[in-house]
């Protein structure tokens, strides 16, 4: 087999945080083969320098400052392909630079309106704006579309689709009553569910506002891993057309948590503790108990008793155990001088839900299909479980980073030629992606029912 | 008495909607005396032309288009004093123009961050940026500060302050089960309470998030008018320092509604019907019953039964009567082709809660003080009730427009000289304002207790 020659490609990765490790490893390990030069830009240049030390000839670390536009432009100008691993709200500026300067871009985040607005110009310039190409969104799109296309190829018609995903902690590292530790951006976990979930059930539009998203849960069973809580996630309806599910009477995407998590998290939502819209001044002069009390009606009983009265049927011994674990009724002062309720809660949880040395995280995904084939109604489940290696090489980093890295490689090596805003739902994108993920141990188990 | 000579002042009023009628009448009626020329700018120029017909020598109507920056600048450039009666979020651009072009500005709206940012430059240029000078905020500040200063002048110390206000319907025009009709911007009524209420109770910080603001109500008694529901309104804490209430252990501003209104409105909040963050496509193909159902869990019972099950103890026959009055369980199609839940609800309520010909509205305000004087704890209530003349000359228009008009007059005639961002809490602003309001029949009744 003769070695193929690739033109040199300069890849710029912006953001080398928690979720970027597998992406960066993949790019570094394949740089020589595919003739890439990798520039990794991060505010913490020293940490990145350690990563590229053994790859001096194919990679470099540079400083990045999100407020320095000139630096951003210069870095983008020098590259051929940009990967933005920044928080989602920062992609817009990077994307505008990319399209203006004629560079391809990939992110693992949801397609924003800003991104959509760049679609036409990107297509005209033959630039790829790849999005939603991580885990969820990402692997979920790819793996669901593979099955949907298979059913349709057999002449079947998908009438119902539900898809769930959660970034959790592996059973062997599950040592707190919440069954949760942070394997990705903690802020996103604290604010999860804000907005209104939109989906379709029995052919009807359904909306669940944030204030009751953690109460309207369903239970999902995953073979070998037991039951999980699931709550509806964002706007599922908008995927009906892109997925080609015109006849689906049910269309729901959801988020998974360990059983009991949602009932306990609902206490924070009902209290108002996940609010990020205002700051509490001098919060370091208050205890967490004061914070809880500030959201409760006045009365001559203890804060814990007030909370129990306030929550009524929505609290029980298991919920209280979870709250006690967080020392919420202790006289422990808060550390932030000024923080929103959400920031103050995050500050505490980052300590309590830390992925410790040796801890393993776990990704769980499940698709549920209902379809009609030859006059029969059939059901199909497809599940994925990935366990992390340790607290750095997490299942989250793998499943977010690898689909992105693989798809960038497939684009740069000419395996597909799509331009403008793309998500991994077309065969030419998802087929080689899922094949390679399977080789890397990320594979789904299907079970047909009925 | 010799007539005083006033230099000509050109006053520009932007926005001639519902709440502007009394302001405009006052300015027109006093234009000759004070040597004013009044320019009234509105998108509906024809309607304004009718208003200024009898005042041709002192007033003119001009077209206004909020998207036409050049027009806005030209109008502001030609004036000496600008009154913005636009929706609050539009004041920022007007204010920046005013400060840049050297013009005074007045609004009835809350001081925004954008306004605060202009304070320094306005002070340097000796420009007034008068805000919160309508009813609530406005008359509430002025009348509360008068009593606070009186108590402090006697050597007393205010330890508790609560203030409530509501724009309601007069008893003689109250012919629907909600006891509510629109006397001001309906959109503000639909979105009322969104965000988090912040106040102080028994010396403790208290927060109530939107999802339960209509459930944590208290009952207020106003002599001769009976009981009202009150719920906490926005950030009360930020007025503690400006009001000089350093020792107050209670500090709460609230909104009044007829008894039972809050319990019924809570159904909309809990459902998610007041959400304005997303649009429902093809909403004109749905009925209001479909809309309600889209927020309820699925089940084989009627929508009304589902709602009753969903609300549990939070619904009763009186609430149901209010919902039936709105025809929410009828198969009546919605009119908007695409609307947010809040917009779809507003569209219905604008029809059901219309202030009909001859209908009178009613403003109710009550302050409750607790103070210490000569070692004794005392209580003082101060209440205001204003009934409108008819559906155009409303109590709302009077109580929003007159304090603003009077204070503009007082500034232009040199009764006070304050610059930068001001709200009516200093004696030089509130004293002449309250005196003149009293002459116009807007006066408080005080009752000392204990």
C-alpha cells in the first residue's frame, strides 16, 4: 500500500479545556501522517506546552486572550482550519473571522443564529462550518440518522423517535448520593434546562417550562446499567425536518441523570438557586444556610424545617440526604465576594462533585425508535455506554473530541465535500465517523422489540 | 401680580400612546403661560394632529419612526427638553442623543444601566436626566420620601417600609371576574413579575423567583375600597440607601391586584403561558385549548380535567370561572400567525380586558411605615385612590403624566436645579410636585396607628 501524499494543512485549536484533551491527542497523533501543523491557543499556554512537548515538529502552543481581537485574527489568518472549543457564546466572532478570512471552522456546539447567518457566504466561498459534531449534539445525530436511513432503506416509516444522553459518573466511582461529578463545564450543568423544552408527543406540540422541567421526568432502562431519570432537553421539534421524520408523532430529545437526581435538583429550581441574572452583594458574609433561607418564606422554625414545609410532597429523605451531603444546612460561609445564586451554587458543587484522581466518568446514550414496516409496528432501542479511563482521559472528552477530530480529518482528506453550516446527519459525514468511532471502542448495542 | 417672563423652551414629546394623554394636555394647556413650543412625535401623526389642532401656535405634530436615527437626531437637536414616553428599552438611544446634543431628558421609567452610564457626562454638561417620575415609579417615591423626611425631622427612625401600587379598574366598571382591564401597555401586564423580586424582611435578604411570585402574596386593606392581593415587585433593596432607610429591617415594594387575580394568573405562570422567549409557528392553525394542552402532560381526559389535575390545590372554582371567562376551553382559533405564548395570551386578553367606552380605571397606592419615636414603635399608613374620568382620561394617564409634566415645568421655571440622573426623592423635586398634584385632586390619606 503506497502512502498517500497530503498537502500541508494548518489546524488552529482555540481552547484546550476539559473537553479538548481527546481532540488534541487525536490531532497530534495523526499530524505526521496527514501532514498537519497544529497550533493550540489557550489562556493557559504553559499547560498546552506540556501537551505539545513531544510533538515539537508538528505542533505549537500559543497564548490566547478572548478580548484581543487582533491576536485572534492573526491566528485565524495563519491557519487553514479552525476548531473552536470555546464556550458556545464565543463562537460567533470566531466564525465571522473564519468566513471573512476564508477558513473552515468546526465546533461541538449547537448551531446559533449567528452561525446560520454565515451559511450563504460560507457556501459561496466553499468553506465548511461544521457544528454539533461532539457527543450530544454530535454522536446522537450520527447514530440516529444511521438507523433512520436503514429503516427507510428497508421501506419502513419512523413514527416515533426519542433520544437520551447524559454525562454521568461510572458505577465504580459513584461515591456521592447525587451520582454526579463534573466531567465538563460545571456552569452548563448548573444552568441546564433553562428556557423551554419543546417536543412532539402523540402528534401534539408539547412545551415544558424550566420551572417544572425536573418534575416531568421519565425512566429509561439501559441493559446492564439499570434505570436513569430523563428530562426533555431544548427544542426537539427543530430536528424533525433535518432528520427526515415527517411522519413522526413523537419526537423528543432528553437528558439523563442518575435516579433521584432530578427530584433533588428541582429543589434548587423551585427555590431560585439556579438564577444567574443578578448578583448578591457581600455574599462572602453569608452562609449557605442564609442563602437557602433568603429564598424561603419567613417563619419561626429552622431553615431545614422551612424548606421541608415549602417543598411539601416534592421533598423526601433521599432528597434531604443529597442536600445534607452538600452541607447546605451548615454554617459554612460562601467564598465568592459577589455572585449570582447560580455562581454561588456552582462554587460549592465544584468542590463536592469533583472528579478525583482515578475517578472514571460515564457517557450513556439511548435512542428509541418506533416504526412501521410491512404493516407491522416495530420498536428498536440503540444504546451506547462509554466509561472514561481516568479523571483526565474522560469518556466525555473522548466522545466530544473524537467525532470532531475524525470529521475534520475526513474533510481534510477529501472523504466528504460539504460546505456552509453542516451537522453530522448526512451519510457522507456520519458513515466514516461512526466506523472509526467503533474501531476506537465507541459502539452502540441495538435491540429490536415487538 | 406681574407676569413673569420666561425664555422660550422647545419641548419634544416622543410617543403619544395610552399613558401620554394627561402629560400632553398639561403641556399644551401651560404652553402659552410658560412660553413653550411643544413638538409631539409619534408613529401615528394623524392622531396627534387632532390633539394639537386647537394649539396651532404653540404645538405641532410630527411623524416618528423608531428605526430612523437621522429623524430622531434632527428632532432632538431642534429641542431644549425631551420627554421620552417610548417603551423603556428604547430610552437608551434617546438618552445618548440628548447628552451628546446637550438636551435635558425626562422619562417615567426605571433608571437603566445605560442611563446610569450617562450620569457623569450629563452632570458635567448641566443636563437633567429625570427618571422614575410617573406613578410607580414616581408618585410612590415622592410621597414616601415626604413622610420619611417628616418622621426623620421629628427625630424618628423608620424601621420598616412597605409600598404597594396597582393600576386597576374602578368598582363601577368592574364587570369581569378578573377585576382587571388594561389601562396601560398590555405587554407589561403579561410579563409583569418576570425576573426575581428582591426585598428585606426582618433584617434578612429575601428573593422570590418568577415561578412563585403570584403564590407568595399578602393582603392589603384600603379604607373604603376593601382588600387587595399584593405581590413583591422587582428590586426593593436598591432603594434602601437612596431613601435613607439605613435602619429599616423591612423594605418591600409590591404590586396590587384585585383579590383572586394572583391565584388565577399563577395558572398561566405555572403552565408557561407568559413565556416570551420563543415563537409557536402556525399558531393560527391552533385553538386556545390546543395551546393550553401543549403545556400539559398527556392523558386520556379533557384539557380542562388535565389542567385541574395538573394544578392540584392551586386551582378552585373561582380560578376556573376566570379561565372560562377568557374562553380558554373553547375551540376558538388563535389569530396570530406566529406568536410567543405571551403574545398569544396578550392577543386574547386585549379583547377580554378592554377598557370600554365610559369605563373608569382606578389607581390604588398604599405606603406602610413602622418607625420609632421617643422610645415608642409607631405605625403609619398613607393611601391614595384615583378614579379615571373615562377610558381615555384614565387615572393611569393622569398619575403617570402629571408628575412628569409638573416636574418638567418646575425645572424649566427654575424651581429646582439638579443635573444628571435624578429620581423624585429630594425635597426640591417632590415638594412642589406633590403640592400641585394635591391641587389636581391627587392626594394621600394618612392614618396613624398604635
